[in-house]
C-alpha cells in the first residue's frame, strides 16, 4: 500500500448510504508557511472580486493574503499586521470589499477589537468589542459583522471576563460603524431571564454571564439571525440581528449506549473497537454554518467538544478516577478498566445528580459527529458514529493505513491515540452547492481530513467521501524543527467553500487552512474547471518545501515525489518573467536541488516546480528572496 495519501478522495460503502453520484475532488495547490505547530494557518476567507485568500497566521500576528487567481500557484500578495491593534489575530472574514479581523488584547481578558481593512490592505479603522473576540462573520449583504467574544479566564482563573456577542453595523461604512455588544447578565441568578438547567455553568465563582463562552458565529442566508456556538457550555445562542435579542438553547447529550451512537473510548486496547457504551457525549460544537436548502434555513454544527483546563482550575479527569455509585453503576469495575471506558476523558462537574460524592452517569467531551438543526435550533439529524466507522472501514479496505484511526495531528505512528479524547475531532464545517447538489464539508482536526456528506435532503444526508492530504509514513518535522513538506496537511482549523460562480477556475473549490502544518490547500470539486494550462487537474505527484535558506545566496529546494518523474524548476522574477530553468529526472522520494539562480541580482523570486509522469503533472511554487 502507498504511504502517501495526498490528493486522495476516498469513497466507499459504509453505515450510512453513499451518495448516488460520489463527489469528485482533486487537490489543485498548496501554500506553505514552513512553520510547524505554531498556528500559522487558521481561519481562512475568500474574496471573489480580487480572487484572494485571507488566512490567519497567529504565530506572526498577521493575516496572510494570497493571490488565488491560479489555485495551482498560490502566491503571497501581502500581509496585514495586527500588532498595532492588539496581541494576535483570531479570525478573519471578507465581504463587499471589507476585511474584518478579530484581534485579541494583551492580556486576553481585556476587551479586544475588530480591525477593518480594504481588500488591498489599506487600514480603515477599529471597533471595540468584548474580551477575546474569537470569530467574525458578515451578514450576506455585508452590513453587519457578528463577533463571538469568548471571554476566557486567565490561566490562574483569577480574572474571568464576561462572554458576549458584538453586532457591528456597517451600513454607514467603517468610519460610521456602530456596535452593540450583547451580554448574558439577564440570565444571572436574580436576572430577568431563566437559563435552561441543561446549559452548563460550572466555572469557579462565575456568574452565568462570565461562564458563557461564545466560540463561533454564522448568519442565516436571509440576514436576520445569527447563530453562535457556546462550546464549553454545550449551548447555542440565537440572535435576532434587528433587535439584538438573544435566546440560549441547550444542545443536550448523545447517548452512546444507543445503536448508531457508538464510539471507541480507549487508547489502551490496541484495537479499533467501536461499540456502544453507557456514557453521554456533550455535543459542544466548535464550527457552525447556516445554509438554505429548499427555502428553509438549517444550522450545521461540528461537534468537537472542549474542556476547561487551566493552571488555576481544570475539570478534566479520567472515568477510571471517578467514584461510581454502586447502585446506578453496578459494573463500574468492568467499565472503568483502561481497555474499556477507564481512559476516556471526562468532567468532574457532572454526573453526581444527588450530590453524595459519587457519580450516577458518565459524560464525555464532544459527540464526534456532524449535526443539522432547523432554524429554531431543534436537531433534525446527526451523523451518529458514522465518522469513526467510515475511517475504520477505509482502513479495513486498505485504502487508509491503520495509523489513520483516531490519530493525533502533530506526529505520526499514533494509531488509536485520540480514542480516549474526542476521537477524530470534527472542528469546522462549511456548506455549498456542487453540480446541483448540496454538500457539507467537515474538517477532522486530529485525523487531518475532511469528511463529506451530501445534505441535499437535510433530513437524510448521505456519506459522500473523505479528502485527505496527509502522509502517515514520514516524520512530520525536519531536523531543524520546521514542517516536513512530505507530511502533507495537518490539523485543518479553517475551511472556506468557493462556489463555481465565484471561483477563478469556474469549478467549485474547497480551501483548508491547517494549523499544525502551516499550510493552505485548495481542492477542486466536481465537474468543470481546468488548470491554467487548460489540462484537466492532475493526480498527486509532488510535495514542495519552502526554499531554504530564505533569504539566502544559494537557495535549495526540497521536494518529495510519489513516483519517478521529470522535474522542471523554473525561476520567475517579480514581473512574471522566466529568468532561470533546469530540467532533470528524479526518483520517487525526497530530493533536493539548487535553484537555478546563476547571474540573478538580489530580489524576490518564485521557484515554480513541475513534476511530470506521462500526461499527468503537478506544479507547486515557493517564494524566496535572493541576496547577493
């Protein structure tokens, strides 16, 4: 079996029905920052007018802007430095020629700002919002920006600001922006609103307003309603954008004892063991999307799960470390074995319903699933245990290696490593139409893949495949600590869907930004669209590392080939002129070559590397600065 899985679209029969016409997908291009495990590629957004991608590089407190007019040749356009406005960027969104960037303060418990730029990078102004703005989303007409202000405590848990949702009115432009920040004080004890008791409030000494931590935001297609995930509290906020009124809805618990809701809860059983167990999963979504299907609005949630784990307070423990009620859980000794439920991460804040010091129920973080909700927040569908089962089935068919099952994302050889802690970890979700059908794309943070569901019928979705650009057979880091380019994409944190109508190629696109590998990758979806040379998008051949040293006198290029290939290395100057070239045959595996820069003056260049095997070819580009 091949160990490189770049450009792989996996489709197979599974527990859920398979789409009648599985979605085709091809990786078109990747931009690499060269940074490993530093959050160098997080949330990503696209602007159709300029054909640019904007992604958050938290490691360098900036938003990186790429020219995506040719998805096979993603090139740096410029960067937006946010340090004049705060400590770090957390999120970015683009609409109607305006870029909104969520910027946290130093310390993060102070109020943050949203910094506004035009799509050419000109600074337009800032608007003050709540503590730790973690996500931004525009209304479809661009007139309103919704900001999820997470309001996390400091590490000592001695300062705990209130979580909130800011609504920024841009109808008079950025210069005339008006902001309304909606808090949750009305839900405090003695307030005018009653909080549903299923919503978790558990921080030490925290009021309801302090404890609620908004995570991610989406706006309904008609622009009237915002939906905000409140992850740690296992809740969903529904905001009327006209009035600012907020409703808080509990998301409930998944019963993993029921058929169709199974999970693998142990990383110590040395096996893929997806079974039903007497444990309840808190849905706790991170990413959220709102989309209209058949004239009705549906809300999609990626049910990742998250715990509070700070120096001053942590709710985490293992199920084996809980005292179990001998009447409610008579088989506790069996269940709390490490090879069963014992290793599963749980909370100390729930399960003791009678307050006697032992628990009557076990709870887990996250639901390992995609959920679909009606506009009123009622869950109408959940993928159950399908994500883990689809990956297990692909492994059984030898399409994926065994190491792919519940692997972690910052190293390889980690089979079953995350079974005790949220499994594949659905992180984000986007929804879009491809060739007349509607698909949900769900980023799996730990496995480092994107699972697809055809949601044209939101009450009966069908499994539509898996996109994965990860090599499980190499060390993910090079000796100098940078990312190994042969490792592929690790840790998809952000997703962006680009419709065929707005795509630079005429083909619908999916963009993933990957925080561990520091890469941004573009996938072509469905039929239609060609690459720049007019040829159909090719199969995977090539993984190119950033040129090193950079800046440098003699840059070297390292690349990995999936098969022996003829390789063209073309050097292009800042005006797009070819100024150097070499062509050579290379074997499969890792190779290095000096960039053909003889006689060139100091300046900025691009190395365009093309690998060819017969009629199949792939091009990737690395930008470098030559110093003479």
